[in-house]
């Protein structure tokens, strides 16, 4: 990759903010990185519930050849995976990216664009079967690399993905320095983040919460 490189982060209404902001905070610290927040039109997009806005600075037509593409997830990723304008743009820019990445249900957008056909990939646990329907092979890992395609599981795993990618781009020592700079040394208060070990009633609580408009 060239010393200077462009990172396009796709933004849309219904985004889960940490899916974008976690990798933004990591990859934006890699020397030479230029981050561009891209969407169908410039201006604010809103999270579910409209409580937080993120600003789109560039339209899809403005950014046609990013070195890195990052597609975050959230409730808005499902309709984005059915939006021909977004899907066609992802399909087009993927042809020339150095890395094409997703976090959480952003993988559905990549899959809809044909990026994940025949590849192993991960996403949020609630979307694993949907990912399979798109022709990918779902894998229960926090980060899955398949050539230049990198997918991360739910939300917080986007930070892991970004640190791994930072090491590939700039070397392990730079990635470790970034990790130190953001003090990413997690000690979660609960052992409750694994879908496969969670009790059914908690899984159902999360499903019903995710399904709310």
C-alpha cells in the first residue's frame, strides 16, 4: 500500500455507531491514513432511535477507488443490503481496494454485493443464517480474513479487526502502539458476551431489543 491511503467508511441511517467509530479511531491513527465518511448523500445519518448523528462528507460518486472499504452494521445494514445504489457501489470499489472490510451486519452488504461468495465470513450472531443465505460460509470468530476481505463479528470486534489490519498495513509495533494509545485492554465486568453460552431468555431479550424500530 502507498504511504498515503484512503479509507472509505460507509454511513447510512440505522448505523450502530461503534461499528464505524471503533475502527475509525484505530485505522485513522495509522500513518498516512485519510478517512472519508461516505454515503448516498452528504449530511447527517442517524442511529436507530435518531439519538445520534454521524456526518457524511462524501457521496458515493465522490469516492470511487478507496484503498480500504469499511462497511459497518446496525439495523440499517439490512435495508442497505437491498439498496441497488449502495450494493453496486460496494461491488465497484471492491474491484480495486487493497482491503474490503465489514463489522457486524455490514457483512450483509458485502454479501449482497457478491464480495463474500464462497468465502468464510463472520457477522453478528443474529445474522449468521442470513449471511449463509447470501452464499457465504458463516464462521464463529471475532475476525475472519479471506485474502483481502476481512469481516468482524458484532460491534466491539471491529476494534480487533482494525488493530489486525493496522498491523498488516504498518507493522505490528505500530498496531501495538495504537492499542496502547486507546488503552484497549478490556476487562469486561461480566462473562456474558458469547452467544453460544448465553441462556435462552437472555438471547430472546436481545433479539426482541434488536427487532424494535
